C-alpha cells in the first residue's frame, strides 16, 4: 500500500509504453471513489491498460459478480482508493465471489523481504511517474500521515475506551 500526497495526471499511453518495455503485457487500474459514475478508458501503446473509474458500491458488486475471476484479475491489477485508509480497503474486500474475506497486511516473518505483490506495486509506481525516484519519494506521504491511514488496528469511528485497573497495593515497581 502507498498513499500519494497529491493527485497527478498520468498519461496512460506513456505508462503503457513503459510497462511494455518492462515486459508487462496487461494492467487493470481500478480508481475507486465516492460519487463516481463507472467509466472505462483503454490504452494499448505496448501494454494493454484498462483504467476503470468506479464507486465503492459498484466495485463491491463487481467483486461479487458470478463472472468475476478475482484471483486471475488480481495479479494484473492496481487498486486506487481515493481518500481512503486501510479500514476502507479492508471493507471493500470484505467479500469476494460472495465469500467472506479477512485481509491482513505485513507483520509476517518475511516482512523484510519484497513480496511479488510489493514488487509489482513498486514497478507500477515507477512506470506511472516516469522512473523519477525523487518525485515518487516526494509524493509518498508515509512519513507525514497519521497512523489510522496505514495501521490495520486503528478505527477512528469507534470512541476511545479507557479501562481502569486497580493495582494491588502490595505490588512494587
């Protein structure tokens, strides 16, 4: 997951050329945003890119449609959740093919290794921003964002709850 500080115009034709040069033949981009009418744009300069603007409700319907082959589609897809956080992503993918799903992130023993999924995301980012590492670094909001944007256990919708524990007076520090 990456959170970009600001919106940028990305030429799908140029991105198609860059991805094609890197040996990627196909990419679905789902731009998920509230109050969006579903619209699809294609580019086939070298890599076939399908860019779909879609509302969260329509995206959930797509994931649960009987013809959706999510496992096949997922490996060639980039999901952009505009203005969302980790909890929004988790809720969007709560059911796939009408089966309950509980997605998690990070924290495994391989957390230090670059997974194929993370590598593809990095590749897509490089292609989107013309291999400009400094631009990508400046747009990455990780160091300035609040923890609820990326931690899976924070939920701002729930009020803070405090637990009072009475300690045994015989315990010493």
